[in-house]
C-alpha cells in the first residue's frame, strides 16, 4: 500500500468482540476472512488511516485459568456484562502464549485476508506487541530461561506472588515499579542480549502481517526504569537503550514499520528519541477530563515537532468510555480539539456511537447498548472534514485568545490554526460550561486585502469579515458552553 500519513488517524477495534458481533449480524460464526466488504467499510469511515486490530495473538490458557480464579477480576467482568459466563471470558490479549494469530479469528489466513481488505481501502494495519512479559505457558519460559529476570528458591519462599518455579529455573513475575506483580505473566529481561535479539526476530515476524505495532507499556524497557524496577537482578546495564537497539535492527529489514508506544510518566520525549514514531499523550487526556483549559493550553505550547509524534485520544481500551466521562457537548468539543491538533489521533470502536461500558479486555462479549446516531454522524463528519480539508499537511500554531478587563471568559478558549498548501484553517473550542468571548489574532499577513470568507467545515455557517479588521483587532468569537468553530479562511 501507499505510505501512511505522517499524522495518521487510528481506529482501535477489539477484534474478538467485533468479530463475534459481526457473526451475530450474519447469523453464523465467522473468521476475519469471512467479514463482508461492506462491514470493512463501516470500520474504515472516511478519514481513518490505520485500523488497530487489538488482541489477535494466541492467548494463554494458563493465564485465562488464573483470571477465572481471581475474585476481583470476576467481579469486574460481572459489573461490565451482567450474567457473563466462562465461555465469554477469553483471557487477556496481553498475556500472550505465542505470536501466532488466534485460531478463533481465522489464523494467519484470516489476518492476511483482513490486511488485504484494509490495503484495498488505502488503510494500514496496526497490531499489538508486548515487550515486557509473556504468559507462563509461552514456550520461551521452559526453553530459554536466560531471557527472563531470574530468582532463586529463597525468593520463591519469601515472595511466592512475585516468583514462580518452572522446574528449570525460578523466574520473576511481570510488574512495573509502582504495583505488585501481575500473577499471569513472566518478566522478560530487557538487559539480556539474548532477549534483544529474540525481540527483533519476533517483531520481524509480526511485520509480515502489518504496517506497525503498538508496544504495550513501552517505557518499562528503558534502561532507567528497568534498572529501578529490577536492580541487580537485571544484570549489567547495557550502554545501548533497548528500543534504540531493537527498533534500529527491525528498521534495517523493515524500514517503514511504524512503532507506537503506550507511554506514561513523562517519558514520551525519551521514547521518541529512542526510535518511536508516536507515543501516547496521556497528559493531554487527563487535562481535558479535568475541565482545565489553562493546563491544556500550557501543554499545547510544546514544540510542534514533538507534538506531531504524540497520539491524542479521548478513550482507548485502558480508559473509561468518553460517553461515560464527558457530557455530550463536551465530548464533541474535545473531539474537535483532538482531531485538529498535530500528531496521530486514536479513536476507539464504539466511541463514535456513544458506548458507555468500558469492557475488560479479557471478555469477548459486551452488553448491547443503544446507538447514538447523532453522535456517530458528528464524528464521521468531523473526521471526514479534517481529512478532506488537508489542513494537517500544513504547519500548526497555537493562538492567543485575548479578553477584556471586565471579561476573562477568553481563558476558557483554545484556538489554533493550520497554514499550508491546502489553505488556512482555524479551530476555536470553548472548554467550559459557560459562554466565552475573545479576540483572536490570526498569523496571516495577507488578510489585509479585501474581505475574507470564513466557512464552517461541519455545517453551512459562513461569515464575511474585513481582512483589515482581522489584522488590526483580531477575529471576534462568542461561543456557547462547549461550543466550537472549525473554519476555512478564503479571500
């Protein structure tokens, strides 16, 4: 397929859930190769550049058994899907037995067919990679103990929840530095040269099926974090960073393979420097949910080059549904903001239709929920309008919103613009529950000649303004609570 956009729009899909519901619509069980073309069209509305098929790899039977015996998990499953049965609990997609396509999805043949359907639409495919740990029944556990963080019999006696005896070795269970060990996974050793070589081989194998990978908890493999988590157990700290070595080696064989990092703890810049194309922007997500326009604006003052390599989102499988956390008007305003910022954007299947239940990733069935047709129409118009405008092929700039001594409501507004071959575009969003007014100075010196038309990308609104006034006083805006403007400016 053609090269992916430098700032792609990603649509995350819970593959098992979506495939099961698709089969129910068709009245039969199906694999990925059996999905009708019109349903692939539904999954790739105008403006979507990449589909992330989450959870395609073979899940661990042993990990599933551990989950079934966990009272806290079972309570969470029941809360999400009342009456859920064991037959609907597939196990965690991040407790991977092997990087082979799950037979329930149609195996490698099914995934190859899915990629071909996406390719015909000019849409890329993103898959998961979990670098930090594997399932306890992964073949590596018994065959290659040198790939793992090791313990001994004393560790097993002292901390039975943190270690397991495989019969050949005592190995640590997976963890991050801030939480207890995860009971269903075994900790790989990021400092081991053998693991780094094996990781390159696995990623090369995955690259046969897709255009890129989303790397789970990628920051855990950085030298500083790994040493802080495991200390002397990890062995000698390498000079080279894990991701520098691994991504560099993969790119020698697959130069176009995209790497996206699930990243936290303000390590996004470091991971970008280590080779990642994109990193999660969790900080922006938190600030939007906090109703804090000032902190959102402060975040957006970061260098544009850095921002172009962030992944903006309002939900994903690890976060509550946007329709649950945000009132409808705010969700639309936040979506308009996200869609018109630099960087990749991530949208979660069901977000467009207003799903409210955050489904545990262990499950392959979710509750029926009413479809919000108005919300779906808004999102589809938004993504399509931004895509067809070509705005994100230009350069982006955050704009000042000036108020008055007796009116500080401008502080609730976030304004930015794109300028480039496709034209001039302005976004203004009111991130508050009160009306807000401001004057916005536009960085387009050519405005001085004649009148200008400001045309909405989402509706029929059109405004005519004097270029001289726009240059002198700025554009006056008055937005209702959670109101927005997405405008194209033309002479």
